C-alpha cells in the first residue's frame, strides 16, 4: 500500500468560464461588485425570467472585478457618474431657469452649436476629468512616496537629494494631484471659469487663515478682530464700480441694491403723464457719476430763478423732471436729485431706514427659515431656543444690510455738506461704501460667508475694471493657474490639518476627490463638537 504524500497538493481550482470581454469591461466600469450584488438582490431577482438568465450572478461579477486593479476602474466609474449627474443637473437647471425667469418674455433663440461645443457638455467633461486625473495622480504619488521611503531607494536619494525630499514629503501627493485642475481648461474661458478660480482662491486664503489660527498665530488678537474687516474695503470698491463702471459690476448685486432703495431713488409718480420722460434708476446713478466728474455743482432752483435758461448742466438735463420741482432750500444738486421733496438729509436717512427695514426683514426671515429646515429636529427638541437664535440672526442681518445701503447713499449728502466741492470728487464714493461696510461689525460672529461673497464680487469687479481701464491685460490661462493654485493650497491644508477646512460637506468632498470615501476626517476626534459648532456659526 502506497504511503500518503506528506505535503499533498491542493485540488486544482475550477477553470473559470469564458467571460465576454465587452460584458467584463461594461461591468467593471459601471458598477462595483458590491453595487451589483445590491442591484441583483433588489432588482434583477424581480425581473422577468429572460432577464434573470442573461444576468451573471454576483459571484461571477466579483471574480471579474478581481482580475485587475480595481482602483482605476473605481476612478473611471466615479468620473462617469459625475459626468452623467452633472449633465442631467445642468439640463434641468436650464429648463427651470427658462420657465421661472422667462415668464411673460418671448423665448430667446439660442445659437445652434455642435454637441462637442456645448458649454454644458464641456463643463461636465471638465469636472469628470478633474476627478479622474486627481484620483489617479494622488494614488500614483502616494505609492511613489511609499516606494521611495524604502531602503531600496537609497541610491536615488543619494543621486537626487532635493527631488527625493520633495517626492517623499507628506504634502507631495496632495500638491501633485492638484495639477488635475488644469482639466478645467476643457470648459471655455468665460465668466463661470473666472468665478470658479476666484472662489477657490478665496477659499484657500480662508483655510490658510484657519490653519494659522489653529497653530496659534492669532492667539492674542483683539476682540474686534475678524473677517468683517474685509467688508469695508469690498463695499467701497463695489460702490465705486457701481457708479462709474456698472458693466464691471455684478448685475444681481446691483439689482438688489436698487430694489431696496425706496427713498433715494425717485420712482415715476402714478399721476405723471406717460408721454413725458422720467429718469430710470440707472439714469439717476449715471447722473450722480456725472456730478462727481463736474465736482458736485450746486442746485439752482427754477422756482427761485425762473429766468435762468440753464439751471442744469447740459450733461444732466435728463434729471430735470426730478430736480425742477425740488424744494428751493436744497443747496446741492445731488440732494435735489436724491430727496427733492425733503430738504433735510438726516430726515431722509431716517425715513429710508424705517421704510427699508420691514421688507428686508421679511426677505431674510424667509431665507434663513429655508436654510434652517435641515435642522428641524433641533426646533422640535428646543423650539424656543432655536426660534430665538433665528430671530436674532434675522434682526442682525436686516439691520446690517439696511444700514449699509442707507449709509452708502446717505454719505453722498454727508460729503456734499462737509467736504469742499473739489475735494475727492470721485474718490468719495469709495469712502461712502467703506463707511457702509463698517456695519458688518454687527455680523462679525456669524457673517463670514457673506463677507467672503462680497470680497469675491469685489475681486471680480476689480479685475474687470483694471482690464477695462488698461491697468493690466492678463495672461492666457491665468484663471486656470489661479484655480490650480487654490486647489493645491486647499489640498495641502487638508493634509496638514483637516480641522482648518471648515464645512463637513467640503471635507467629505475632498475625501471623495481622493477616493478615500465620502467621509469627514474630523469625525471621531476630540475636536468634533467644537468644529461642528464653529461650522454652524460660520
């Protein structure tokens, strides 16, 4: 009898059945094995018998997924899904905006373009490429860093010490993967690309400040120090651009200001004959710009001087319907234009505050109520506390916006009565906006997002004004470089200290960008509670 083998060989593994290469690639690049199992359990098992026979079982799909590196397949799957979801979202957004904002207006005929030149398609393609390239670069640089950290790479370290230190740095994968941001160049260079670049640049600056604050650089800062200090500079520049360079000013921002200026912009009276012209709000603003260039001329009342053939300068005859019946005791033409029936500038300012406050309070009550809907559980558990916090936030924001707009308009009268005519005739608009922005102090504890929004609008306006006046010309692809640098700084800060990146959604998005999963790194740390409270406050 033959003796048994001391080390018997394992039984041969079953030969896998031949898999169609097209089916294998379709499965690998559309769904993962876990997703296919869920899909099979809940959908395919309830399908007709013909579909169930043709669909492969989950075990077979799992074996297919293990054939090669699944990381590349997962990156392609994620990028394809981003492309599809973003394309559908952009199409739905176009339809909604056309229906909501196009009511009562004839439909605009869009120029016919090829499919490959469609802005929506190119935006979706650029977003999917950024995700794909970022994941591939991050994984490649991470594996390269780990390989260079081994002893086998000592000869490379001796030959190239600087390159080796750079590649083995903790921040190398985060910085290198950010080069994927150049894929945004697939989208044409227009306003959206510039807006994205400015947004990432300001976000990078915000997170850098948070990092320095966490390190302890601003440990002894004064109590009044905060992001609200950016608001006066931003509003000063924006008001100056609104008056002199309205084509470089964000239209939505300007419409909001004009719609909430009830006393300083005179509307057409109901009894005024429709056949006679009446200056529009933009005409009034243009007239104020002309007054600035003319060094603020005085008001000559036609009631007191009826024989004067030209009570207005030739460039300001369009405002005659407003200034002609103005109160004769008004000394300045700007005051006669802004409040013709009331000779007191201070009473006009108080009337504006009392008139503009209620509509703005209703507006912000609606906005903040909608934003607080995701926190409805807190309202159910402690309703009085949450409603009190909501009311305080609405009042602070309403008072801030009301006083900022009112101070900016009221500063025209203040400077006209305080400064000589030829003293800073055009620069005083910046001073007026600066004074209005000082009211941001009221929102210093929870208004950082609003302040940064105004700063982004100011940067965009400043760039356009500079190009218009020839201060700078820009370089081709400069917005891409700004976007990549901003993404690189954000990635490096997230790698250095994830707590400096405020916002759980932002941290989860960076984790998804790196293929680490839609997770928040700060969850589970000792600072979790404080981070959540800080994110909520901001």
